[in-house]
C-alpha cells in the first residue's frame, strides 16, 4: 500500500471553519466532521495560522467531544508561517528553526487534542531554510511518534530536492486548478510522479466562482454542454478535470456546505473523456495545445 492510500481521495480543508470564515460552533463542527466521515472524507487539513492560530483549538475541542475514533481520521497540519495576528510578531515572516518546528508541532497536537499528526507540512518555503536543521526537527518528531509523515506546501521541485538531501518528503500541497495550472508545467507534478510523492491541491475550483474574467467566461461557456453530457455541475467537472491528472492529485476542498461536500464526493465517479479534458484546458488557456 502506498503511503498516500492512508488519506481520503478528497480532503476536507478547515481554513474557513473558524474565525476566518463560517465561525462554526462546537456542535456545528462536530456535525460537519461526522458528515464528512460518513461520506468517506476522513482526512482533515489544518494549519497553525488558520483563524489567527485559533481554528486548530476550536476543531480540537469539537473533536474531543465528537466520539470520533482517532484511527478513523487523518489529521494534516502545517507550520512555519509567523503572522502578526494572534501572535506578538512585528512582521509576517517564516521560521524554521529546529526548536520552533518541534514547538509548533507540539502546539498543534495540544490544540487538536491528538497524540500525533498523520502529516506535518512546512507551509511555505523560506529563503533562510536550513535543510539540516529542518531534518533534525523532523527526525525528532518522527522518532517520538508525534508525526507519522513529513511533507511541504507551496515548494518548488528544486526546494523539495534540497530538503531531500537530508530528509524524505512525502508530499507537496500546492495551488492547482483549471484556472491555475502551473504545477503541470513547472515540474511540480513531474516531481511527484517521479518520486511517488503525494500531490495535494488547495483552491481546486480556482477562480471560476470568484472572478469574472475572459478566462472564466470561456470556461463557463465550455462547461455548459458538458454539464448535460456528464450530468454534473460546474464544480464537479472542475474537480473531475483535476482528478484525471496522473499525479493522483488530492483536492483540498474548503466548503462547509454539506450539499457542496456531497457534490464534491460524487465528482470521484466522473471520468472525463480525454478530448473533453483538453477542451477544458484550451478554454482555460485561450489557445490549443501546440
């Protein structure tokens, strides 16, 4: 079994569960967790900074009273970004010292009411990253059982390669969607495929519902006949497009709406025809493949 088989094919992102979004109550969080699990979305994606360092604790309090067994879910979190909201920082910056990484992971465990993280990610690359120091921290966390796997987020292939001189990197979570397809061309997904690295995509629906541009207009027009052909809505087709990539991309969906979560799960059953995949790519890029 590949390590990525541990995680649900669609991951529930928690960024908007707390004060940065829907401000869900404890009971609402419990209800949403249980709904996700019933649908097979058993992996929950966190970061220490979400909710200005408050959402992990909100989720953890709900989880502690949910009756959900720890072995039935997977918890991902991220560290390394220091922001001025929620902490006494003068400026937003990155910190990847050994002591800080270990402290940050331990804080996440405490807030989430768990003894281990299934996956800890470095949230964004820092110009001042020191691979050997990062490796010391990660090996200490792995040895103590506080994390099961280590990965990164928003890293370039060369940055991953630099880290891998000192520590194995299990996954990379990057921005990827039909409206933002750089990982297919900048080597990110080539690296994931070549090294059996788990590829995760944040903002998998891209800008289609957020912006009105020539690109989104082209895509929406192209999606109309496909919606009838596949019996699916726009968001499902966007996920189906992403899911077809051979990097086996795990979309991290951000919605807290149960109906939208249900729809996202059903996207797993849509197998876009090859030419339809390229029709959507052409609509996004505004030109055919060379």
